């Protein structure tokens, strides 16, 4: 394949820096603009003096804790720094604050090196995913700038950038495992999945339940592949080993439940007695989210699950919320933390994504999708269902779909439905013929 389309090595899933440079420059400029707006108090209702914006208000609380953790580092109180309960990205921020916080005014610029690294990892994983799906990788990373809010989130003190990178690498690794038959590759892919999985749990531990559901789907698909002699027995054993390893915690807890050794507080919950443990987790997560995340953009907060039937009955509503929120009538509202500007930007992104998703779905209806493409669609549907069932806030739901939007774009590229890459896609098809 021509190097025009192959920006990453088959052995090392890192995108070329030349392809990434435009996005890196734009990311630094955006970070600098937000810092200057905050420093000179040009938009105090949207951006605080540290360059953290209201569209990512989680940054405010993480910043305060990072300042506290930073002081422990500077005082060489390693045990205190380690033992304080904190999120992964907040600890990274505390390290940045301790090293160069003073010269960067403890602002979003302090976090920029880590955000830039997460952006590069996300771009590399995405390029690798596009290659796995059989599409032409864009020569430049400017394509991502069509989603302004996505790029703005890579300028804040959030865990979203790290989650996007981990999820894209995780998905690409699984697709590699299902596509590759070479035993020499299998060993490398095992370790790739085993290595990435803890980071996926570390940056968003609650999403690990979704990852476990996805691995069960892979197991069923692996059974199908082995039953029809499409894959070898050694490959199936590799998949089975990984799935058991990644679900070992749930297997252990389920065994305790069967033996009646679960914590009494869990056993006393009526929903915990239901046959499907995932439904209990969904109900508990939704209840916690409603109690801790009441905002102007909250929706369906009056809906709580009291049985497995309630969860199943809400599935159509959950999928519609995940796919369609925010609706066009919400694009011009000035309420919420982001105001009219944020609503208009979200409306622009939603319009672009709806057109892209519709074209891609029509393509898959009339033309047979590949195994790798179906794997991506399965991951999207599982995530969309889970988000719609648990998340009751429009803003939180919106930004948690960013990684899935990048998967949609990768699918559109592989299907040839992205207008700006149609010419490249036709050239690639001719070269493959």
C-alpha cells in the first residue's frame, strides 16, 4: 500500500508526527487562547482565571485537588500524595503543577503536555483503527477540527482525553486479534490488550462494566468463528483467556453471591436479588448519577429503575437519547453552563454527525459490512445503550460520546461515505485491486 495512505507502521501503531503536527499546533493555540481569556478575565462567566471553561466544569474541582496534591509532592510527602483518593488525571495535573506550575500560573497550560500526549495517542489509535477497517488514513489531522468541542476538551483538566485514547487503542487491539491468524502476532496482541485494559479502568472505572459486556459479545463471536472453522483453536484459546482475565473480578463477585458471601448491604437491596446482575449495576449507577449531578440540562431524572423490566422497557428511550441529544430545539437555548455559544457549537457538531451516521448506516444496509466494521458498530451500540440508561445530564452525555464519534468517523472513512476522502478511497480501492 502506498505511504500516502499508510501513516502508521504495521508493527508500531504510532501515527507519523508530520500528520499530527497541524492538530498539535491547533491544540496549543486553543489552550493559549483559553488561558489568555481567563487571565485577562475577558469572559469570566465562561472561563475562570486558570483557563478552565464552564463546558468542562469538572476541571474546577479537579484543579483544587491537584493544588492540594501538588503541595504534598513539593513537601516530599509521598505517602500522603499516594493515599489521598483522587482520579488519574488529577494526579497527573498535580505532577505538572509541582514541576512547572509556577511559570504557567497553575493554569490549563500546565496540563498541556499531558493533554497533547493524550491527543497524539488518540490520533495514533484512530489512524490504526482506520487502517484495521480498511480505509485510507487522512494525510493531515485537520479533519478532527470539524468537531470544535471535542478539541476544546483536550485543553482542559479532564479525564476524557485519556479515556478516548485508551478506548480507541483497546478497540483497535481487539479488532487486530479477530483479524489476525498469525501466532507471532497473537502473542503481541494479547499483551497489548492486557496492558491497555488497566488504563481503560483507571481513567473511567465505571465504564469497565461496559467493557465487560463487550468482551462477552466477543466471546459469542469467537464461538461462532471457531464453530464454522474460520479461526484456529489456538486463537480461540487466546480470546477465551483474555475474556476470563478481564472478567475475573465479576466472576469472583458472582461466585461470592452464589455462596451467599456478598456484603449484606448489597443483599438487602431488592434489585440485587434479580437474576441479571448488570441490571442491578445499571439501576445503582443511575440512582447515584441523579443524586450527584442535577444541572439545568438534566433529563428524565424522575425515572428510576426498580426491576429488570423497568430497565428493558427504557431501552428504546435510552437509545434515542444517546443518538439524538441534543435535539434541534435545544441548539438555540441560552441556559446551562455553556450558554448560547456552547449550544450552537454542539448543534453544529450534531448536524455533522447525524449526516455522517445516516450515510454510513445506509451504506451498511445496502452493502455487506466487514467483520471489523460490525465489531465497531457493536461497541457503539453497547456504549450508547449504557449511556442512555445511566446518564441523566445532557452535557455529560454529550462529551462521553466523543470517543464513539471518532469510531463513527473511522467507519465512514472505511465505507467511503466521507466526502473529503472519497477520492482517496477510490484510489485505495484501485491499488488493492
